[in-house]
C-alpha cells in the first residue's frame, strides 16, 4: 500500500514523517503548480470552491507517481470540506483509478487508521505513537512560527527574496531531522542566519496588515499567489490569524491559552455575528476586530470563490471597518486569478494606507486619529 | 403588532407554519408579494456581490418590508432536521441582513437547532414568540395552529398539488400529460417563478406533469439517501439528492431537470451526485444554473431542446 495525502502549506513535513515512521510507504504528491490547479479544475464540479480543485489535482498527480491510497479528513458541515472525500472518490472511480480513499472523521479516526494499518500489514509501535505525534507537531509548529516571524519582518530584508529562500531551506532541513537535538540545531542555525538577513528595525514603524480569511487559502502560499510575501515586499508587516499547528492545538489538544483566546474572540464577535455559521467566519470577524483594536493599519481578507462562511464575513466586515476605523480589502481567488492583477490591487491598497497614515500624521501628529 | 414575512428562502418550504403562528398570536401578518424585477434589482443593489441569487432576492424582499411593519421574521435556521445543518448563508442570514440593509425594523430571529431535539424547538418557539406575548397557552395554541397548517400543506404536496393559489399548475389536474418531468432543487428555486424564469409554466404549457422533492414522503427520501456511503449533513441536500435519486430510479419519470443557483455551495456538490444517479439509471438529465444574468429565452431554448430529446428518445424506443 503506497499512501499519499493532500498538500496544505508545510503540513506535509509533519504528516510525511508520521506516516513514514508508522511504516507506510509514503508517495508525496508533487508540489502544487498551475498544472495541478488546471488538472484538478478539469475533473471537478463546475462551481466548487478552489481547495477541492487543488486537492483533486494533488490526488491525480500523486496517483501518477504511484500512490494507491489517499488519506483525507472528513467533517460534519456546514462547510463543504466534510463531503469532499465522497465526491472525489466517485470522480476517481469514474476515471478508473485504482485508489482507495481513507477518510478520517472525528468519530472513527482511530478505528479507520487501525484498519488501514492492519491492511498494510504493518506492526505499529503504539507505545511510540504519542512521542512521535508530539515530535511531528513540534516540526510543523516551528515552521509555522518561522513563517509568522518572516511575514512580520520581511519588510526589512536586505535582499528581496532572501527570507523566502531561508524559509525553503528551513523546510528542507526540518524535513531531514528525526530527533529533537537535530531539530533544535536547525532552529539555532536558522535563527542565526535570519539575523544576518534583516536590516535593523527602522525608526518609522511599517504598515501593519492583518491577514484573515479561509484557512486553506491562508495556509497554502501557491494558491493565495504568495500574498503574504507580496505584502512584505511592499513594505508591510503582516500578521496572519490561522496556522495549521494552532488549529491542531486548539481543536485536538487541550491548549488552555488557545481556549481562553477563543472565549475572548467570541465575546468580541457576538455583537456582529450571533452564532457560528461553519468554516472560519467567526474567526475572520473576530480577528478582524482584534487587529483593529490593536491598531493595525489595514486588513486583507482572502477567500476562494463561492466560500459560503467567508461570504458572510465579507458582508459583516464593512460594518467592522466603519465601527473600528480600519480599511478592509477582500481578495476572492480561484484558478483563473492572475498574479499581476493581485499585485496591482495590493500596490494600490498599500499606497492608500500610506497616504491615509501620512494625512493623519499631518493632522494630529499620530498615525491614527 | 405588524409582523413582516419576506417571501423568500425558507418561506417557500415552511410558509403556512410561519404565517399561522404569528396570526394565531394575534399579530397582523404582512407577506411580501411574489418576486418582481424591482424587488430583485433592489436586492442585487443591497447584497454583497458574491452571494447567491436567492439570498439577493431575500435582501430585496426585506427591504420592501422596511417601513411597512414593526418587526420582520427571519429565523436563524441552523438545523431543521436532527443530525443535519443548513447552508451557512441561511444560518447567518439575519446577521447578513442587519449589516447590508440600513433603516430596517428589528428582526425576530429565533435560533432553530433541531440537533437539540424538542428542547431546541421549544426554545426557538419561545424566542420567536416572546416579543409578542409571554402567555404559554397562547404560544402553545399558536404552535398547534402552525403545525396543523403545515401538515395540511404537506398533505396537498404529497397529493401532487404544486401551488395552492394557482390550481392550473397542479400535477393532479393534468389528465393526459405529454410526460412526467421531475424538477429537483431547493424550494426557493422551484416555487419562485421569477427565480426559475417561469419554468413550471413552460412545462405545463407543453403538457408535462411536474414532480418536485416536496411531493415525496419522508420515508421515500430516507430510502433514497441510503444509497450514499456517507449521509449528507445538509437537510436541504438530503431532500434534493433524495428526490434526484428517487426520481432517477422511478420508471414513470421521463427526465430530470436540476435547477441550481450559481455559487450555491450545496449545489456545487449536489449537481455531481444527482447527475451520477441519473447516469446510473440512464435517465435524461438537464442542469439549469441560474443567476441574475440568466435570460428567459435561453432557458426556454434549452428546455425545448431537452423536451424534444425526450420525444425522439421515446420514438426511437430507447426508453
């Protein structure tokens, strides 16, 4: 049994390590490119959201590379993601691909995994499972923290593109580690290199942008056309609200800090959105308000075309924008979106934000009114 | 107290219940007229660009009620069937309306979550009624009236009555039909003749009987849904797929028309599933994806081509 799984940012580093250590023969889906998107879109329903098309492309390319089993998550709605696997299974059956979909739901996770392990004829060292999972989570967690750091500090890099190269190098190095000491060494190396890539912090603070929106579009850089990097190159310090490791810690583990923040978020969001509507609409509106309260200069909301919960957030953000005096830019992407068009919009937006700040400085001496 | 009910979205499925409930509580109930071009245009202007067409039309209906009534009834339907949920846009509808339309009267928006069972329903009914009366006997009487009215409508649907108002479009009235067509989709797409560009009228003029998901009993729908490996977690999805699968397997149905709104989240997956069922049973299938730019002439052309195909199929003996 040769297993594969869909791409979502750098989560592959942790998932590949976990499956490989359990004894599976892991076939990695090739990195996402435009071909992946086009291939996926060709075999997907007409107006399905972009993550479905990307995943479909991942599966088809992975099957070409020799995979015969795919690990995928399920769900109970209202977001469509919970039903992706069923339709994808049917599409691959129509294409006569000899692939088995292993769908992990919240209520049959262990049972399904155990069944696959038995079928593959593996002897899994169950005692090692917990430390192994902890290590994989630590890898992904470190890369998420590094990405957050780079998004925040990219505006002061000496050479354009050096931070992104460092990140790619860090991902490769972390992927090769298999012990805590090796991981710590990589962390120290990267931290040292990063210091030399960045100019000292300027006197005038950069524009601070909060990046919110649908989780897959935020985490997968190819699909959001490297939005965070583009904003960094335009001189903005970007803060993103969601990372894969944070999601795992909040929903699968007991992280009291995450849970306390979630309660704060609920308190802040309820006047605008009375209850959760599925997806990450609640988080989008909540973080938008939180960033506004922390004095950010602007917000960028990113969503795939027809994403239902994010469209509700899109309707609510204009009121948040007026109430908290913070500009909001909504970017809707699908496989037809072009990088040049997005860059033009971002340049116009950042110009407008600089001008706004300039005007306020002239009027009151402070960047905010 | 004047309570307004917009004739859009959940109205088309539950309207007798809503109207009777508020009437029995002693309110004057104002229901908007059927969708017209001006209501639709108003809705398109007010709503966010990317929302689906039926929700835009809902915005238009709510705007039409502003200034005429004291409160508008827009329930927060999280779940109308145990173990399922609704489309996120229906769940967050009240908030969307609040943020898109200014100068709106307050909304009566009880949170309906049938996943919580009878307790959830009781809480929802109480939340809906408490702004009008706190008398539990009156509320309980209103509930019974609403339930009776809705069961009566269910009964007429099961007998094949498409529209109570316009009896000429009823299934049971056509004695010698040219054929039987199943039209599946969300109730707000099917029973709003402005949204589906008078599809039922076109079918009736040509002498075809029309069958909809509401004409199937709960048991038929559950039976049809068993064909899925994993049950759909949207109640609306179960009805659309259940109807599609049932009618695909039914020998007396000549063809299936699936009416979907562009951008509908549920439909993006359902059109694939229903089409698969139609293909499995070798049933002619037509998908009509509608939005605010669709023209009636285009729909009529496609419909005529589809019906011609059914005739030729029958003549060639392929049935």
